[in-house]
């Protein structure tokens, strides 16, 4: 195999024809030759290609019907022209291009894929062609359309184009890439065929056995015949291919199930189970396989989605081990050249440290089940995997108890907060290299903030004994209520002394407002004007009395709510403020109470209201709620 | 608690059984090879009694004579069931062994021939009120002074047990952390109720990487096992699931395999200590299955290589490097050693 690291410009002149021949002979959708860029060394770029796939709109200027060969070449040419014109950045390409030139609408998805490939450039060692060149080994990618974009950067493109298999191998200082819209299993004979076709004079050769033969000669029937004539009949009908009849793949393919299939040549190798290639298992790929009715259950080689994985047909186990070593080493060095994105750099470092440090046992002892002393019985295939009928017990009961319940047994006073204050200072909070974790982070930050506040609250309230959130809240509420009572008491003392002073200078204006002013039509009664308007002396007495009464209660605010069935009587006494009566009535109506009687009077700055109401509807506010709501208004300053 | 004198018996299927007076959960093999001990391989057993009074017992197993011998002297009390037990991974001395247990705190014990002495209680809370009980821990076998613990307060704490001090503490997840496993001297992974497997590197505490998240969001991942023979692979189990999920740490988020042959949910997993692609799992279907992970998989999934049926749901599984031919399982009151 040509190692392609030194660029040999021995590219045949009719490269295009070679590519055409290659693609057509194996009936694949396209062939591309990537070569080292002359302008920018160390970089692979599109050099030449041939498109052999489905075509949508054919545009030719010749009236003469060309043969398939010419048509194909012309099409590829047209695609290249389209690419050049598009990449030249014409804003109005239609005007410039001749009428027979293609425009983007004329292209099938596969053609579009082929076209976009022309724009790709790969560093050596990166991307499918780049890795191929760097390794000097072919890469066979099955299920390219489902591949990870890290492995095959054009996988999304391939998906829209239905390109399922992509193969690349180094050749003549560059990389030849072939792709097809079918799923073709790995077959190195195909690659060999393409290579030999380059060396032969094209167009006239009838391929015979010796060119195609690969691997074991055990079975002469293995080798398929392709008879080609100058006309390049496009469809190599499958009946002409004699399918390999060796054990492994004999049942795999029935001719009429696959159209336009390439050579399937059985290599006649048995992959011994002790081969320790790194194994991958992707369930998606299996469903694809099943759809394609490949019913071999044994040796389906799936997407070789691995960095620089070498596909080497081993001749013997020993040789394979050596190859494997190379792979392993390759893997380890390859890690640094993985085309990961920037925010994976950290993880990359982690990985490289792990693999350097580990000494991998590549071949472990092979567990033979013929060990008669074993307690284990060998697994019987086909045992129905019915789930056990669930008993009354919960699944994973003990495990769950160990994880969920036992830790909480230790301290029933456990603070529910995830992280204590002390821990938070010392703990690191690693950033997660994943998108979409933001909401979780926000949530936990929120929790942290809440916990902080609880800590602060605990420090403010002297009476808190226990540390759990509920106790903190309870103690805080108690403390607040105590403080409020104290404040009320102090205020009442203050008011008393104030009112004594006020008595000496009687003024009337401040108290002369009643509920009238607010036009609340639910107030049917009780617009008793201020008592102060009446006899002065008696007023004073009354005031004093009232104040005394107020003092007896210990506070100037008083809200009494009495509920009797659906009747609610609310008596409010509070310092008068502008608009307070309206607010009270508003609150009452919000509490779903139908007021049918309101009495109010203001006395020396103290507003007294008696509201008789009924519960409206089923939404019943409790006594406490009513009281709270009104208290809130009464205490607002 | 009285220890009944047990004669272990060899069953026809080549397993050795020890019957304990109480249900068992935590279990650990000593790393000291049995050949240099008189009595045989030391195995620590933690009880599972839903009460304050629990015990940790040491028994010894002699693979030559196939006997399990209890040691009434080697028994200590433990507050509430120990969530995990583990011996020092590299102990050279034959006279004493170090045992660690997790529960309310990380405790270290010295196991001598005739007694167990508590060595230290590692408590990382500054005040006595806040304590974060531990769900699991792992002893770093490359750097044995390092133990990593996982806790329900979403943190993982790395201890330097020689100094008896916290090396570092990381807020690992957004919910309770259920298991932790070392990969290398400074790299560990953890699983949590938030359904993610994350890898941490102590050299770069600012970052962690999620390598897997449970497909149903917030399905807790309960256990984690890192393949010590091939650090690329890890295994984890989900809550209420019969699947063992195999992960390749180089391909985050995409499991490499899902082993789905258990007929009920899986409780414990253990990689083979001497082979890089064998793993054993045990679950509520009373079965312990040994799987050989293939290079390529058939379309119907991966079948186990061999199986064993115990008498009742298997809660614990240990496959020790010191005894690679024997797998220990614990179910109800019994501990059984199965020959592989």
C-alpha cells in the first residue's frame, strides 16, 4: 500500500477517467481524489472526482445521446463548474452561467453532497481522508450517515444524501475516497480492485480472477467475475456475482435483495474470539442492518467508529497481536490529535493521563466454560427473557434502602440543605462541560442562596435552638410575633402620652371623615359622623374612655372576627389613615364576603368599623386569614 | 449478637456458603493474598438491620479447604448499616489490615489477628450539627492514602487518610451522589440521583465531564464500576432497571452496550479483576450473570456467558483481585462464594 506521507505527484493524467472507471466498476456513487494542496502543504484538498450517483435534471447541449461513460464525465464536469461558480460568490449566478449549466435546484441530494465535498479541506490526520493519509491504511466507514460528526465530519451531509458507506485509502500520494448510498460491508478486495484498476489501462480490461483474488484460496468459488466491456454497462447484475459460500457470510446476502452491490468477497478468515479489537455496539446500527435484511447474526461488523482504527485482516493471531499493539499505541497517541472542540480539552487531558497511567492488559485469560468446577452454568440461548412477575416487594429494595434511607437514619435533624455553609467555603464547584445543565445549576444556586438566608436568619434570631429549616422558621415566627406585641405595647404607651397632650389642644378637623367619602355602595348604614362634632366635653370624656379602653386591650389596633355559620362580623379598630376604609372594604370583598352592613366612626384618629357580612359562595376564608388581611392593612404606614 | 458457629459446606455446585445471623449488605475482600495468612482470605461482612445496632464481622475463607471460618473476636458495632466496606488495596503486612467503612462518617479500623480496633473517624463537618452521611466510597489503589467518599449532600470528599484530613471537597452533582469510583491516582467518577455519570480530575477542579446521562431525565444511577483492567470502560446501573449500561469514556453520552438479560432489576456489578472484558452482575431475579463483552455484537444484544441462581434476590457482589477465581454474593442472610 502506498504510504502517502510524502507527496508524489505521480498522479496519472487521466485521473478522472480512472476515478470514473473505479466508481462505475464497483457501482458506487462517487469517487474523489484528495491530494496534498500545492498552495498549502500539510492539507488535503479536493483534486478530482467522479460522480456516479442519481441525477435529477440532465442538462446537455448536445442533441446526441452520449454513452454512459461520457455522460458521467460530463455530469461530474458540470458539478465542478457549478461548485466553482458558487464558490466564486456570484450573487446572481443564473445570469452568468450558460443556459446548459446546472443550477442548485437541478441537483439531487447525493449530487449536492458530492458538490459540497469539493469545499472540504482536511489537515493531515484529521477527518476521514486526513486520517487515512496519516495512517497509511484504508478506512471503511459503514453507516456514515449515522456516524458521529467527530469521526466523519460530513455525516450530516451524508445523511441527507443517504450515503451509507464511505471508504478511503491512501494512494499515489493522496487519498481516494469512495462512497455509496448502500450499506456495504467492509471488503478490502474492493479497495484492491480499485487500486489495480488504476494501474491497468482503463476501458479495455476484462477483469479476471487474478486481479480480484484476495485472501484465502480455499474456495475457488469465492472470487466473483466481472465481465466488463467497453460500453461499461452500468448495472453489474447481481446474478453474475457468485457469492462467497464460506461459512460466515454465505447466508448474508441474497442477490436480489441488494442492488448494485459491489464485490463481496469472502476473505475466508475466521475472526477468533480472542481478537481484542475495541468493540463497539450501537443499537441504532442494528436496526438499520435489520431493515436491510442482513440476517447474519454472527459477524456483523458495525460502524468502525473509532479514531484511526486500523482494519487489518490478520493472517494469524500473533500477527494480529502486533497489529493490535500498534492500534493501541496509535490510540494513545491519537488521542491528542482527536479533533475535539475547545471545551473538551480538559477532558482530553483527563483521558490522556488515564491511558498513560494505565497498563492495559490486552489479553486477559479466556474464560472457558468447560471448567467443570465452576459454580456457574453456561447461559442457554433462547431462554425467554421474560421479566419475573413482580412480587409485592419493591425492586432493588435493599439497595434503595442503603442509598436512600440509611443515610437519613443517622441524623433526623439533618439539615435538608445540600451544602452547609462551612462546606461551601471549602468546596469546589466544578463546571460541567455540557450544554443544558444551566437550569440545574441555577436551581442549585438558588438552593444555596436559600440555605444561606436560613443561616443568617438563625444568627439573627436568638431563640433558635435546632438547626433544621422548619425549626428555624417556627422560632422566627414566634420571635416576630413577640416583637410585634412589644412594639404595639410601646406604641400604645406612646399614643397615650400623646393623646394626653392633645387633649389640651382640641382640634376637630383631623377626625371628621367617615366612610361616606368613598362611595362604597355596599355601605348601607352607619355614617355616623364623628362623635367629636357633638358636645365637646362629653367627647373628651368619651375619648378618654376610649383611650382607656384601648389601653386595657393593650394595643390601639384591634381586629375581632367572629364567624357564625356563614355570618361573619368583623370589628376593626385602628389608627385612621386616608383611604384605609376603602382598603378594608376592598380586602373584605377579596375575601369573598358579602357585606350587608357597615358601621364606622372615627374618634381621635382611631377608626372603628363594624362589618357584618356573609360568606359568598364556597370559597370560605378562615378567621385567621380575614384577620391577617385586615391587620396588614391596619399596620401599613 | 451471637455468631452461630458455622461450618461452611461445599454444595454440589461448588459454592461455599456462610450463613449469618442477620441480613447482610456490605461486603469486602481483603487484598492480602490468602497464602500469607494462616486463616485464609479475610472477608468483612456488614449487617443490614434497620436499627441503630449493626455489626461488621470478619470471616476468613480458605480456598484450599473451602471453609469459611467466623471469628467472634473480629466483630465490631456499627451505627446503622454500613453502606460500604473496603479493605486497604495494597496492604503488605500480614499481621494487620486496614478496613474502612462508610455510614455516618468514614471510619477506619485496624484488623489484627484477634481484634479490631477503631483507628479513626473522619468527619468533615466543622460543626456537629451538619453531617453528611455517606452513600459509598472508594479506596484509590494507586495512591492508597486517598479515599473518595460520596454523600447525600451532593458532594464528594477526598480524604488523605494518613493525615486524617480532607484533601478536597467537590460539589459533584446537583442531587445526592450514590457511588464513586477511582480510575487513576487523580481521576474519579461518580453517579448521582440526577442521573449522570461525571468524571473529575483533581488537577482541574473547575471542570467535570458528563459521560452519560440516563435516558429518562432524573432517573437515578445507583452504582458505578470502573474497569480497572481497561480504563476506557465503566459500567453503571439505573434505578428500577434490569439493564447494565457499559460506557466508553472516550465516547461520552453514548453507551457502548446495554446488557439486558436480567429478569428483574440489577443490584450490583463488578468487573473481572483479571480480564478486561468480563463483568458480573446480580439482581433481584436471584441471578448472577457473567458477561463476556464481545468485539462485535449480534443484532439481538449481548448474551451472558454464564449464570448462577441463588436462593433469593442478590444484593451484593464482590469480585476481588485477591481471589480472582471466586465471586462473592450476598443474599438475605447468606454470603456465598462461587467458583468462576
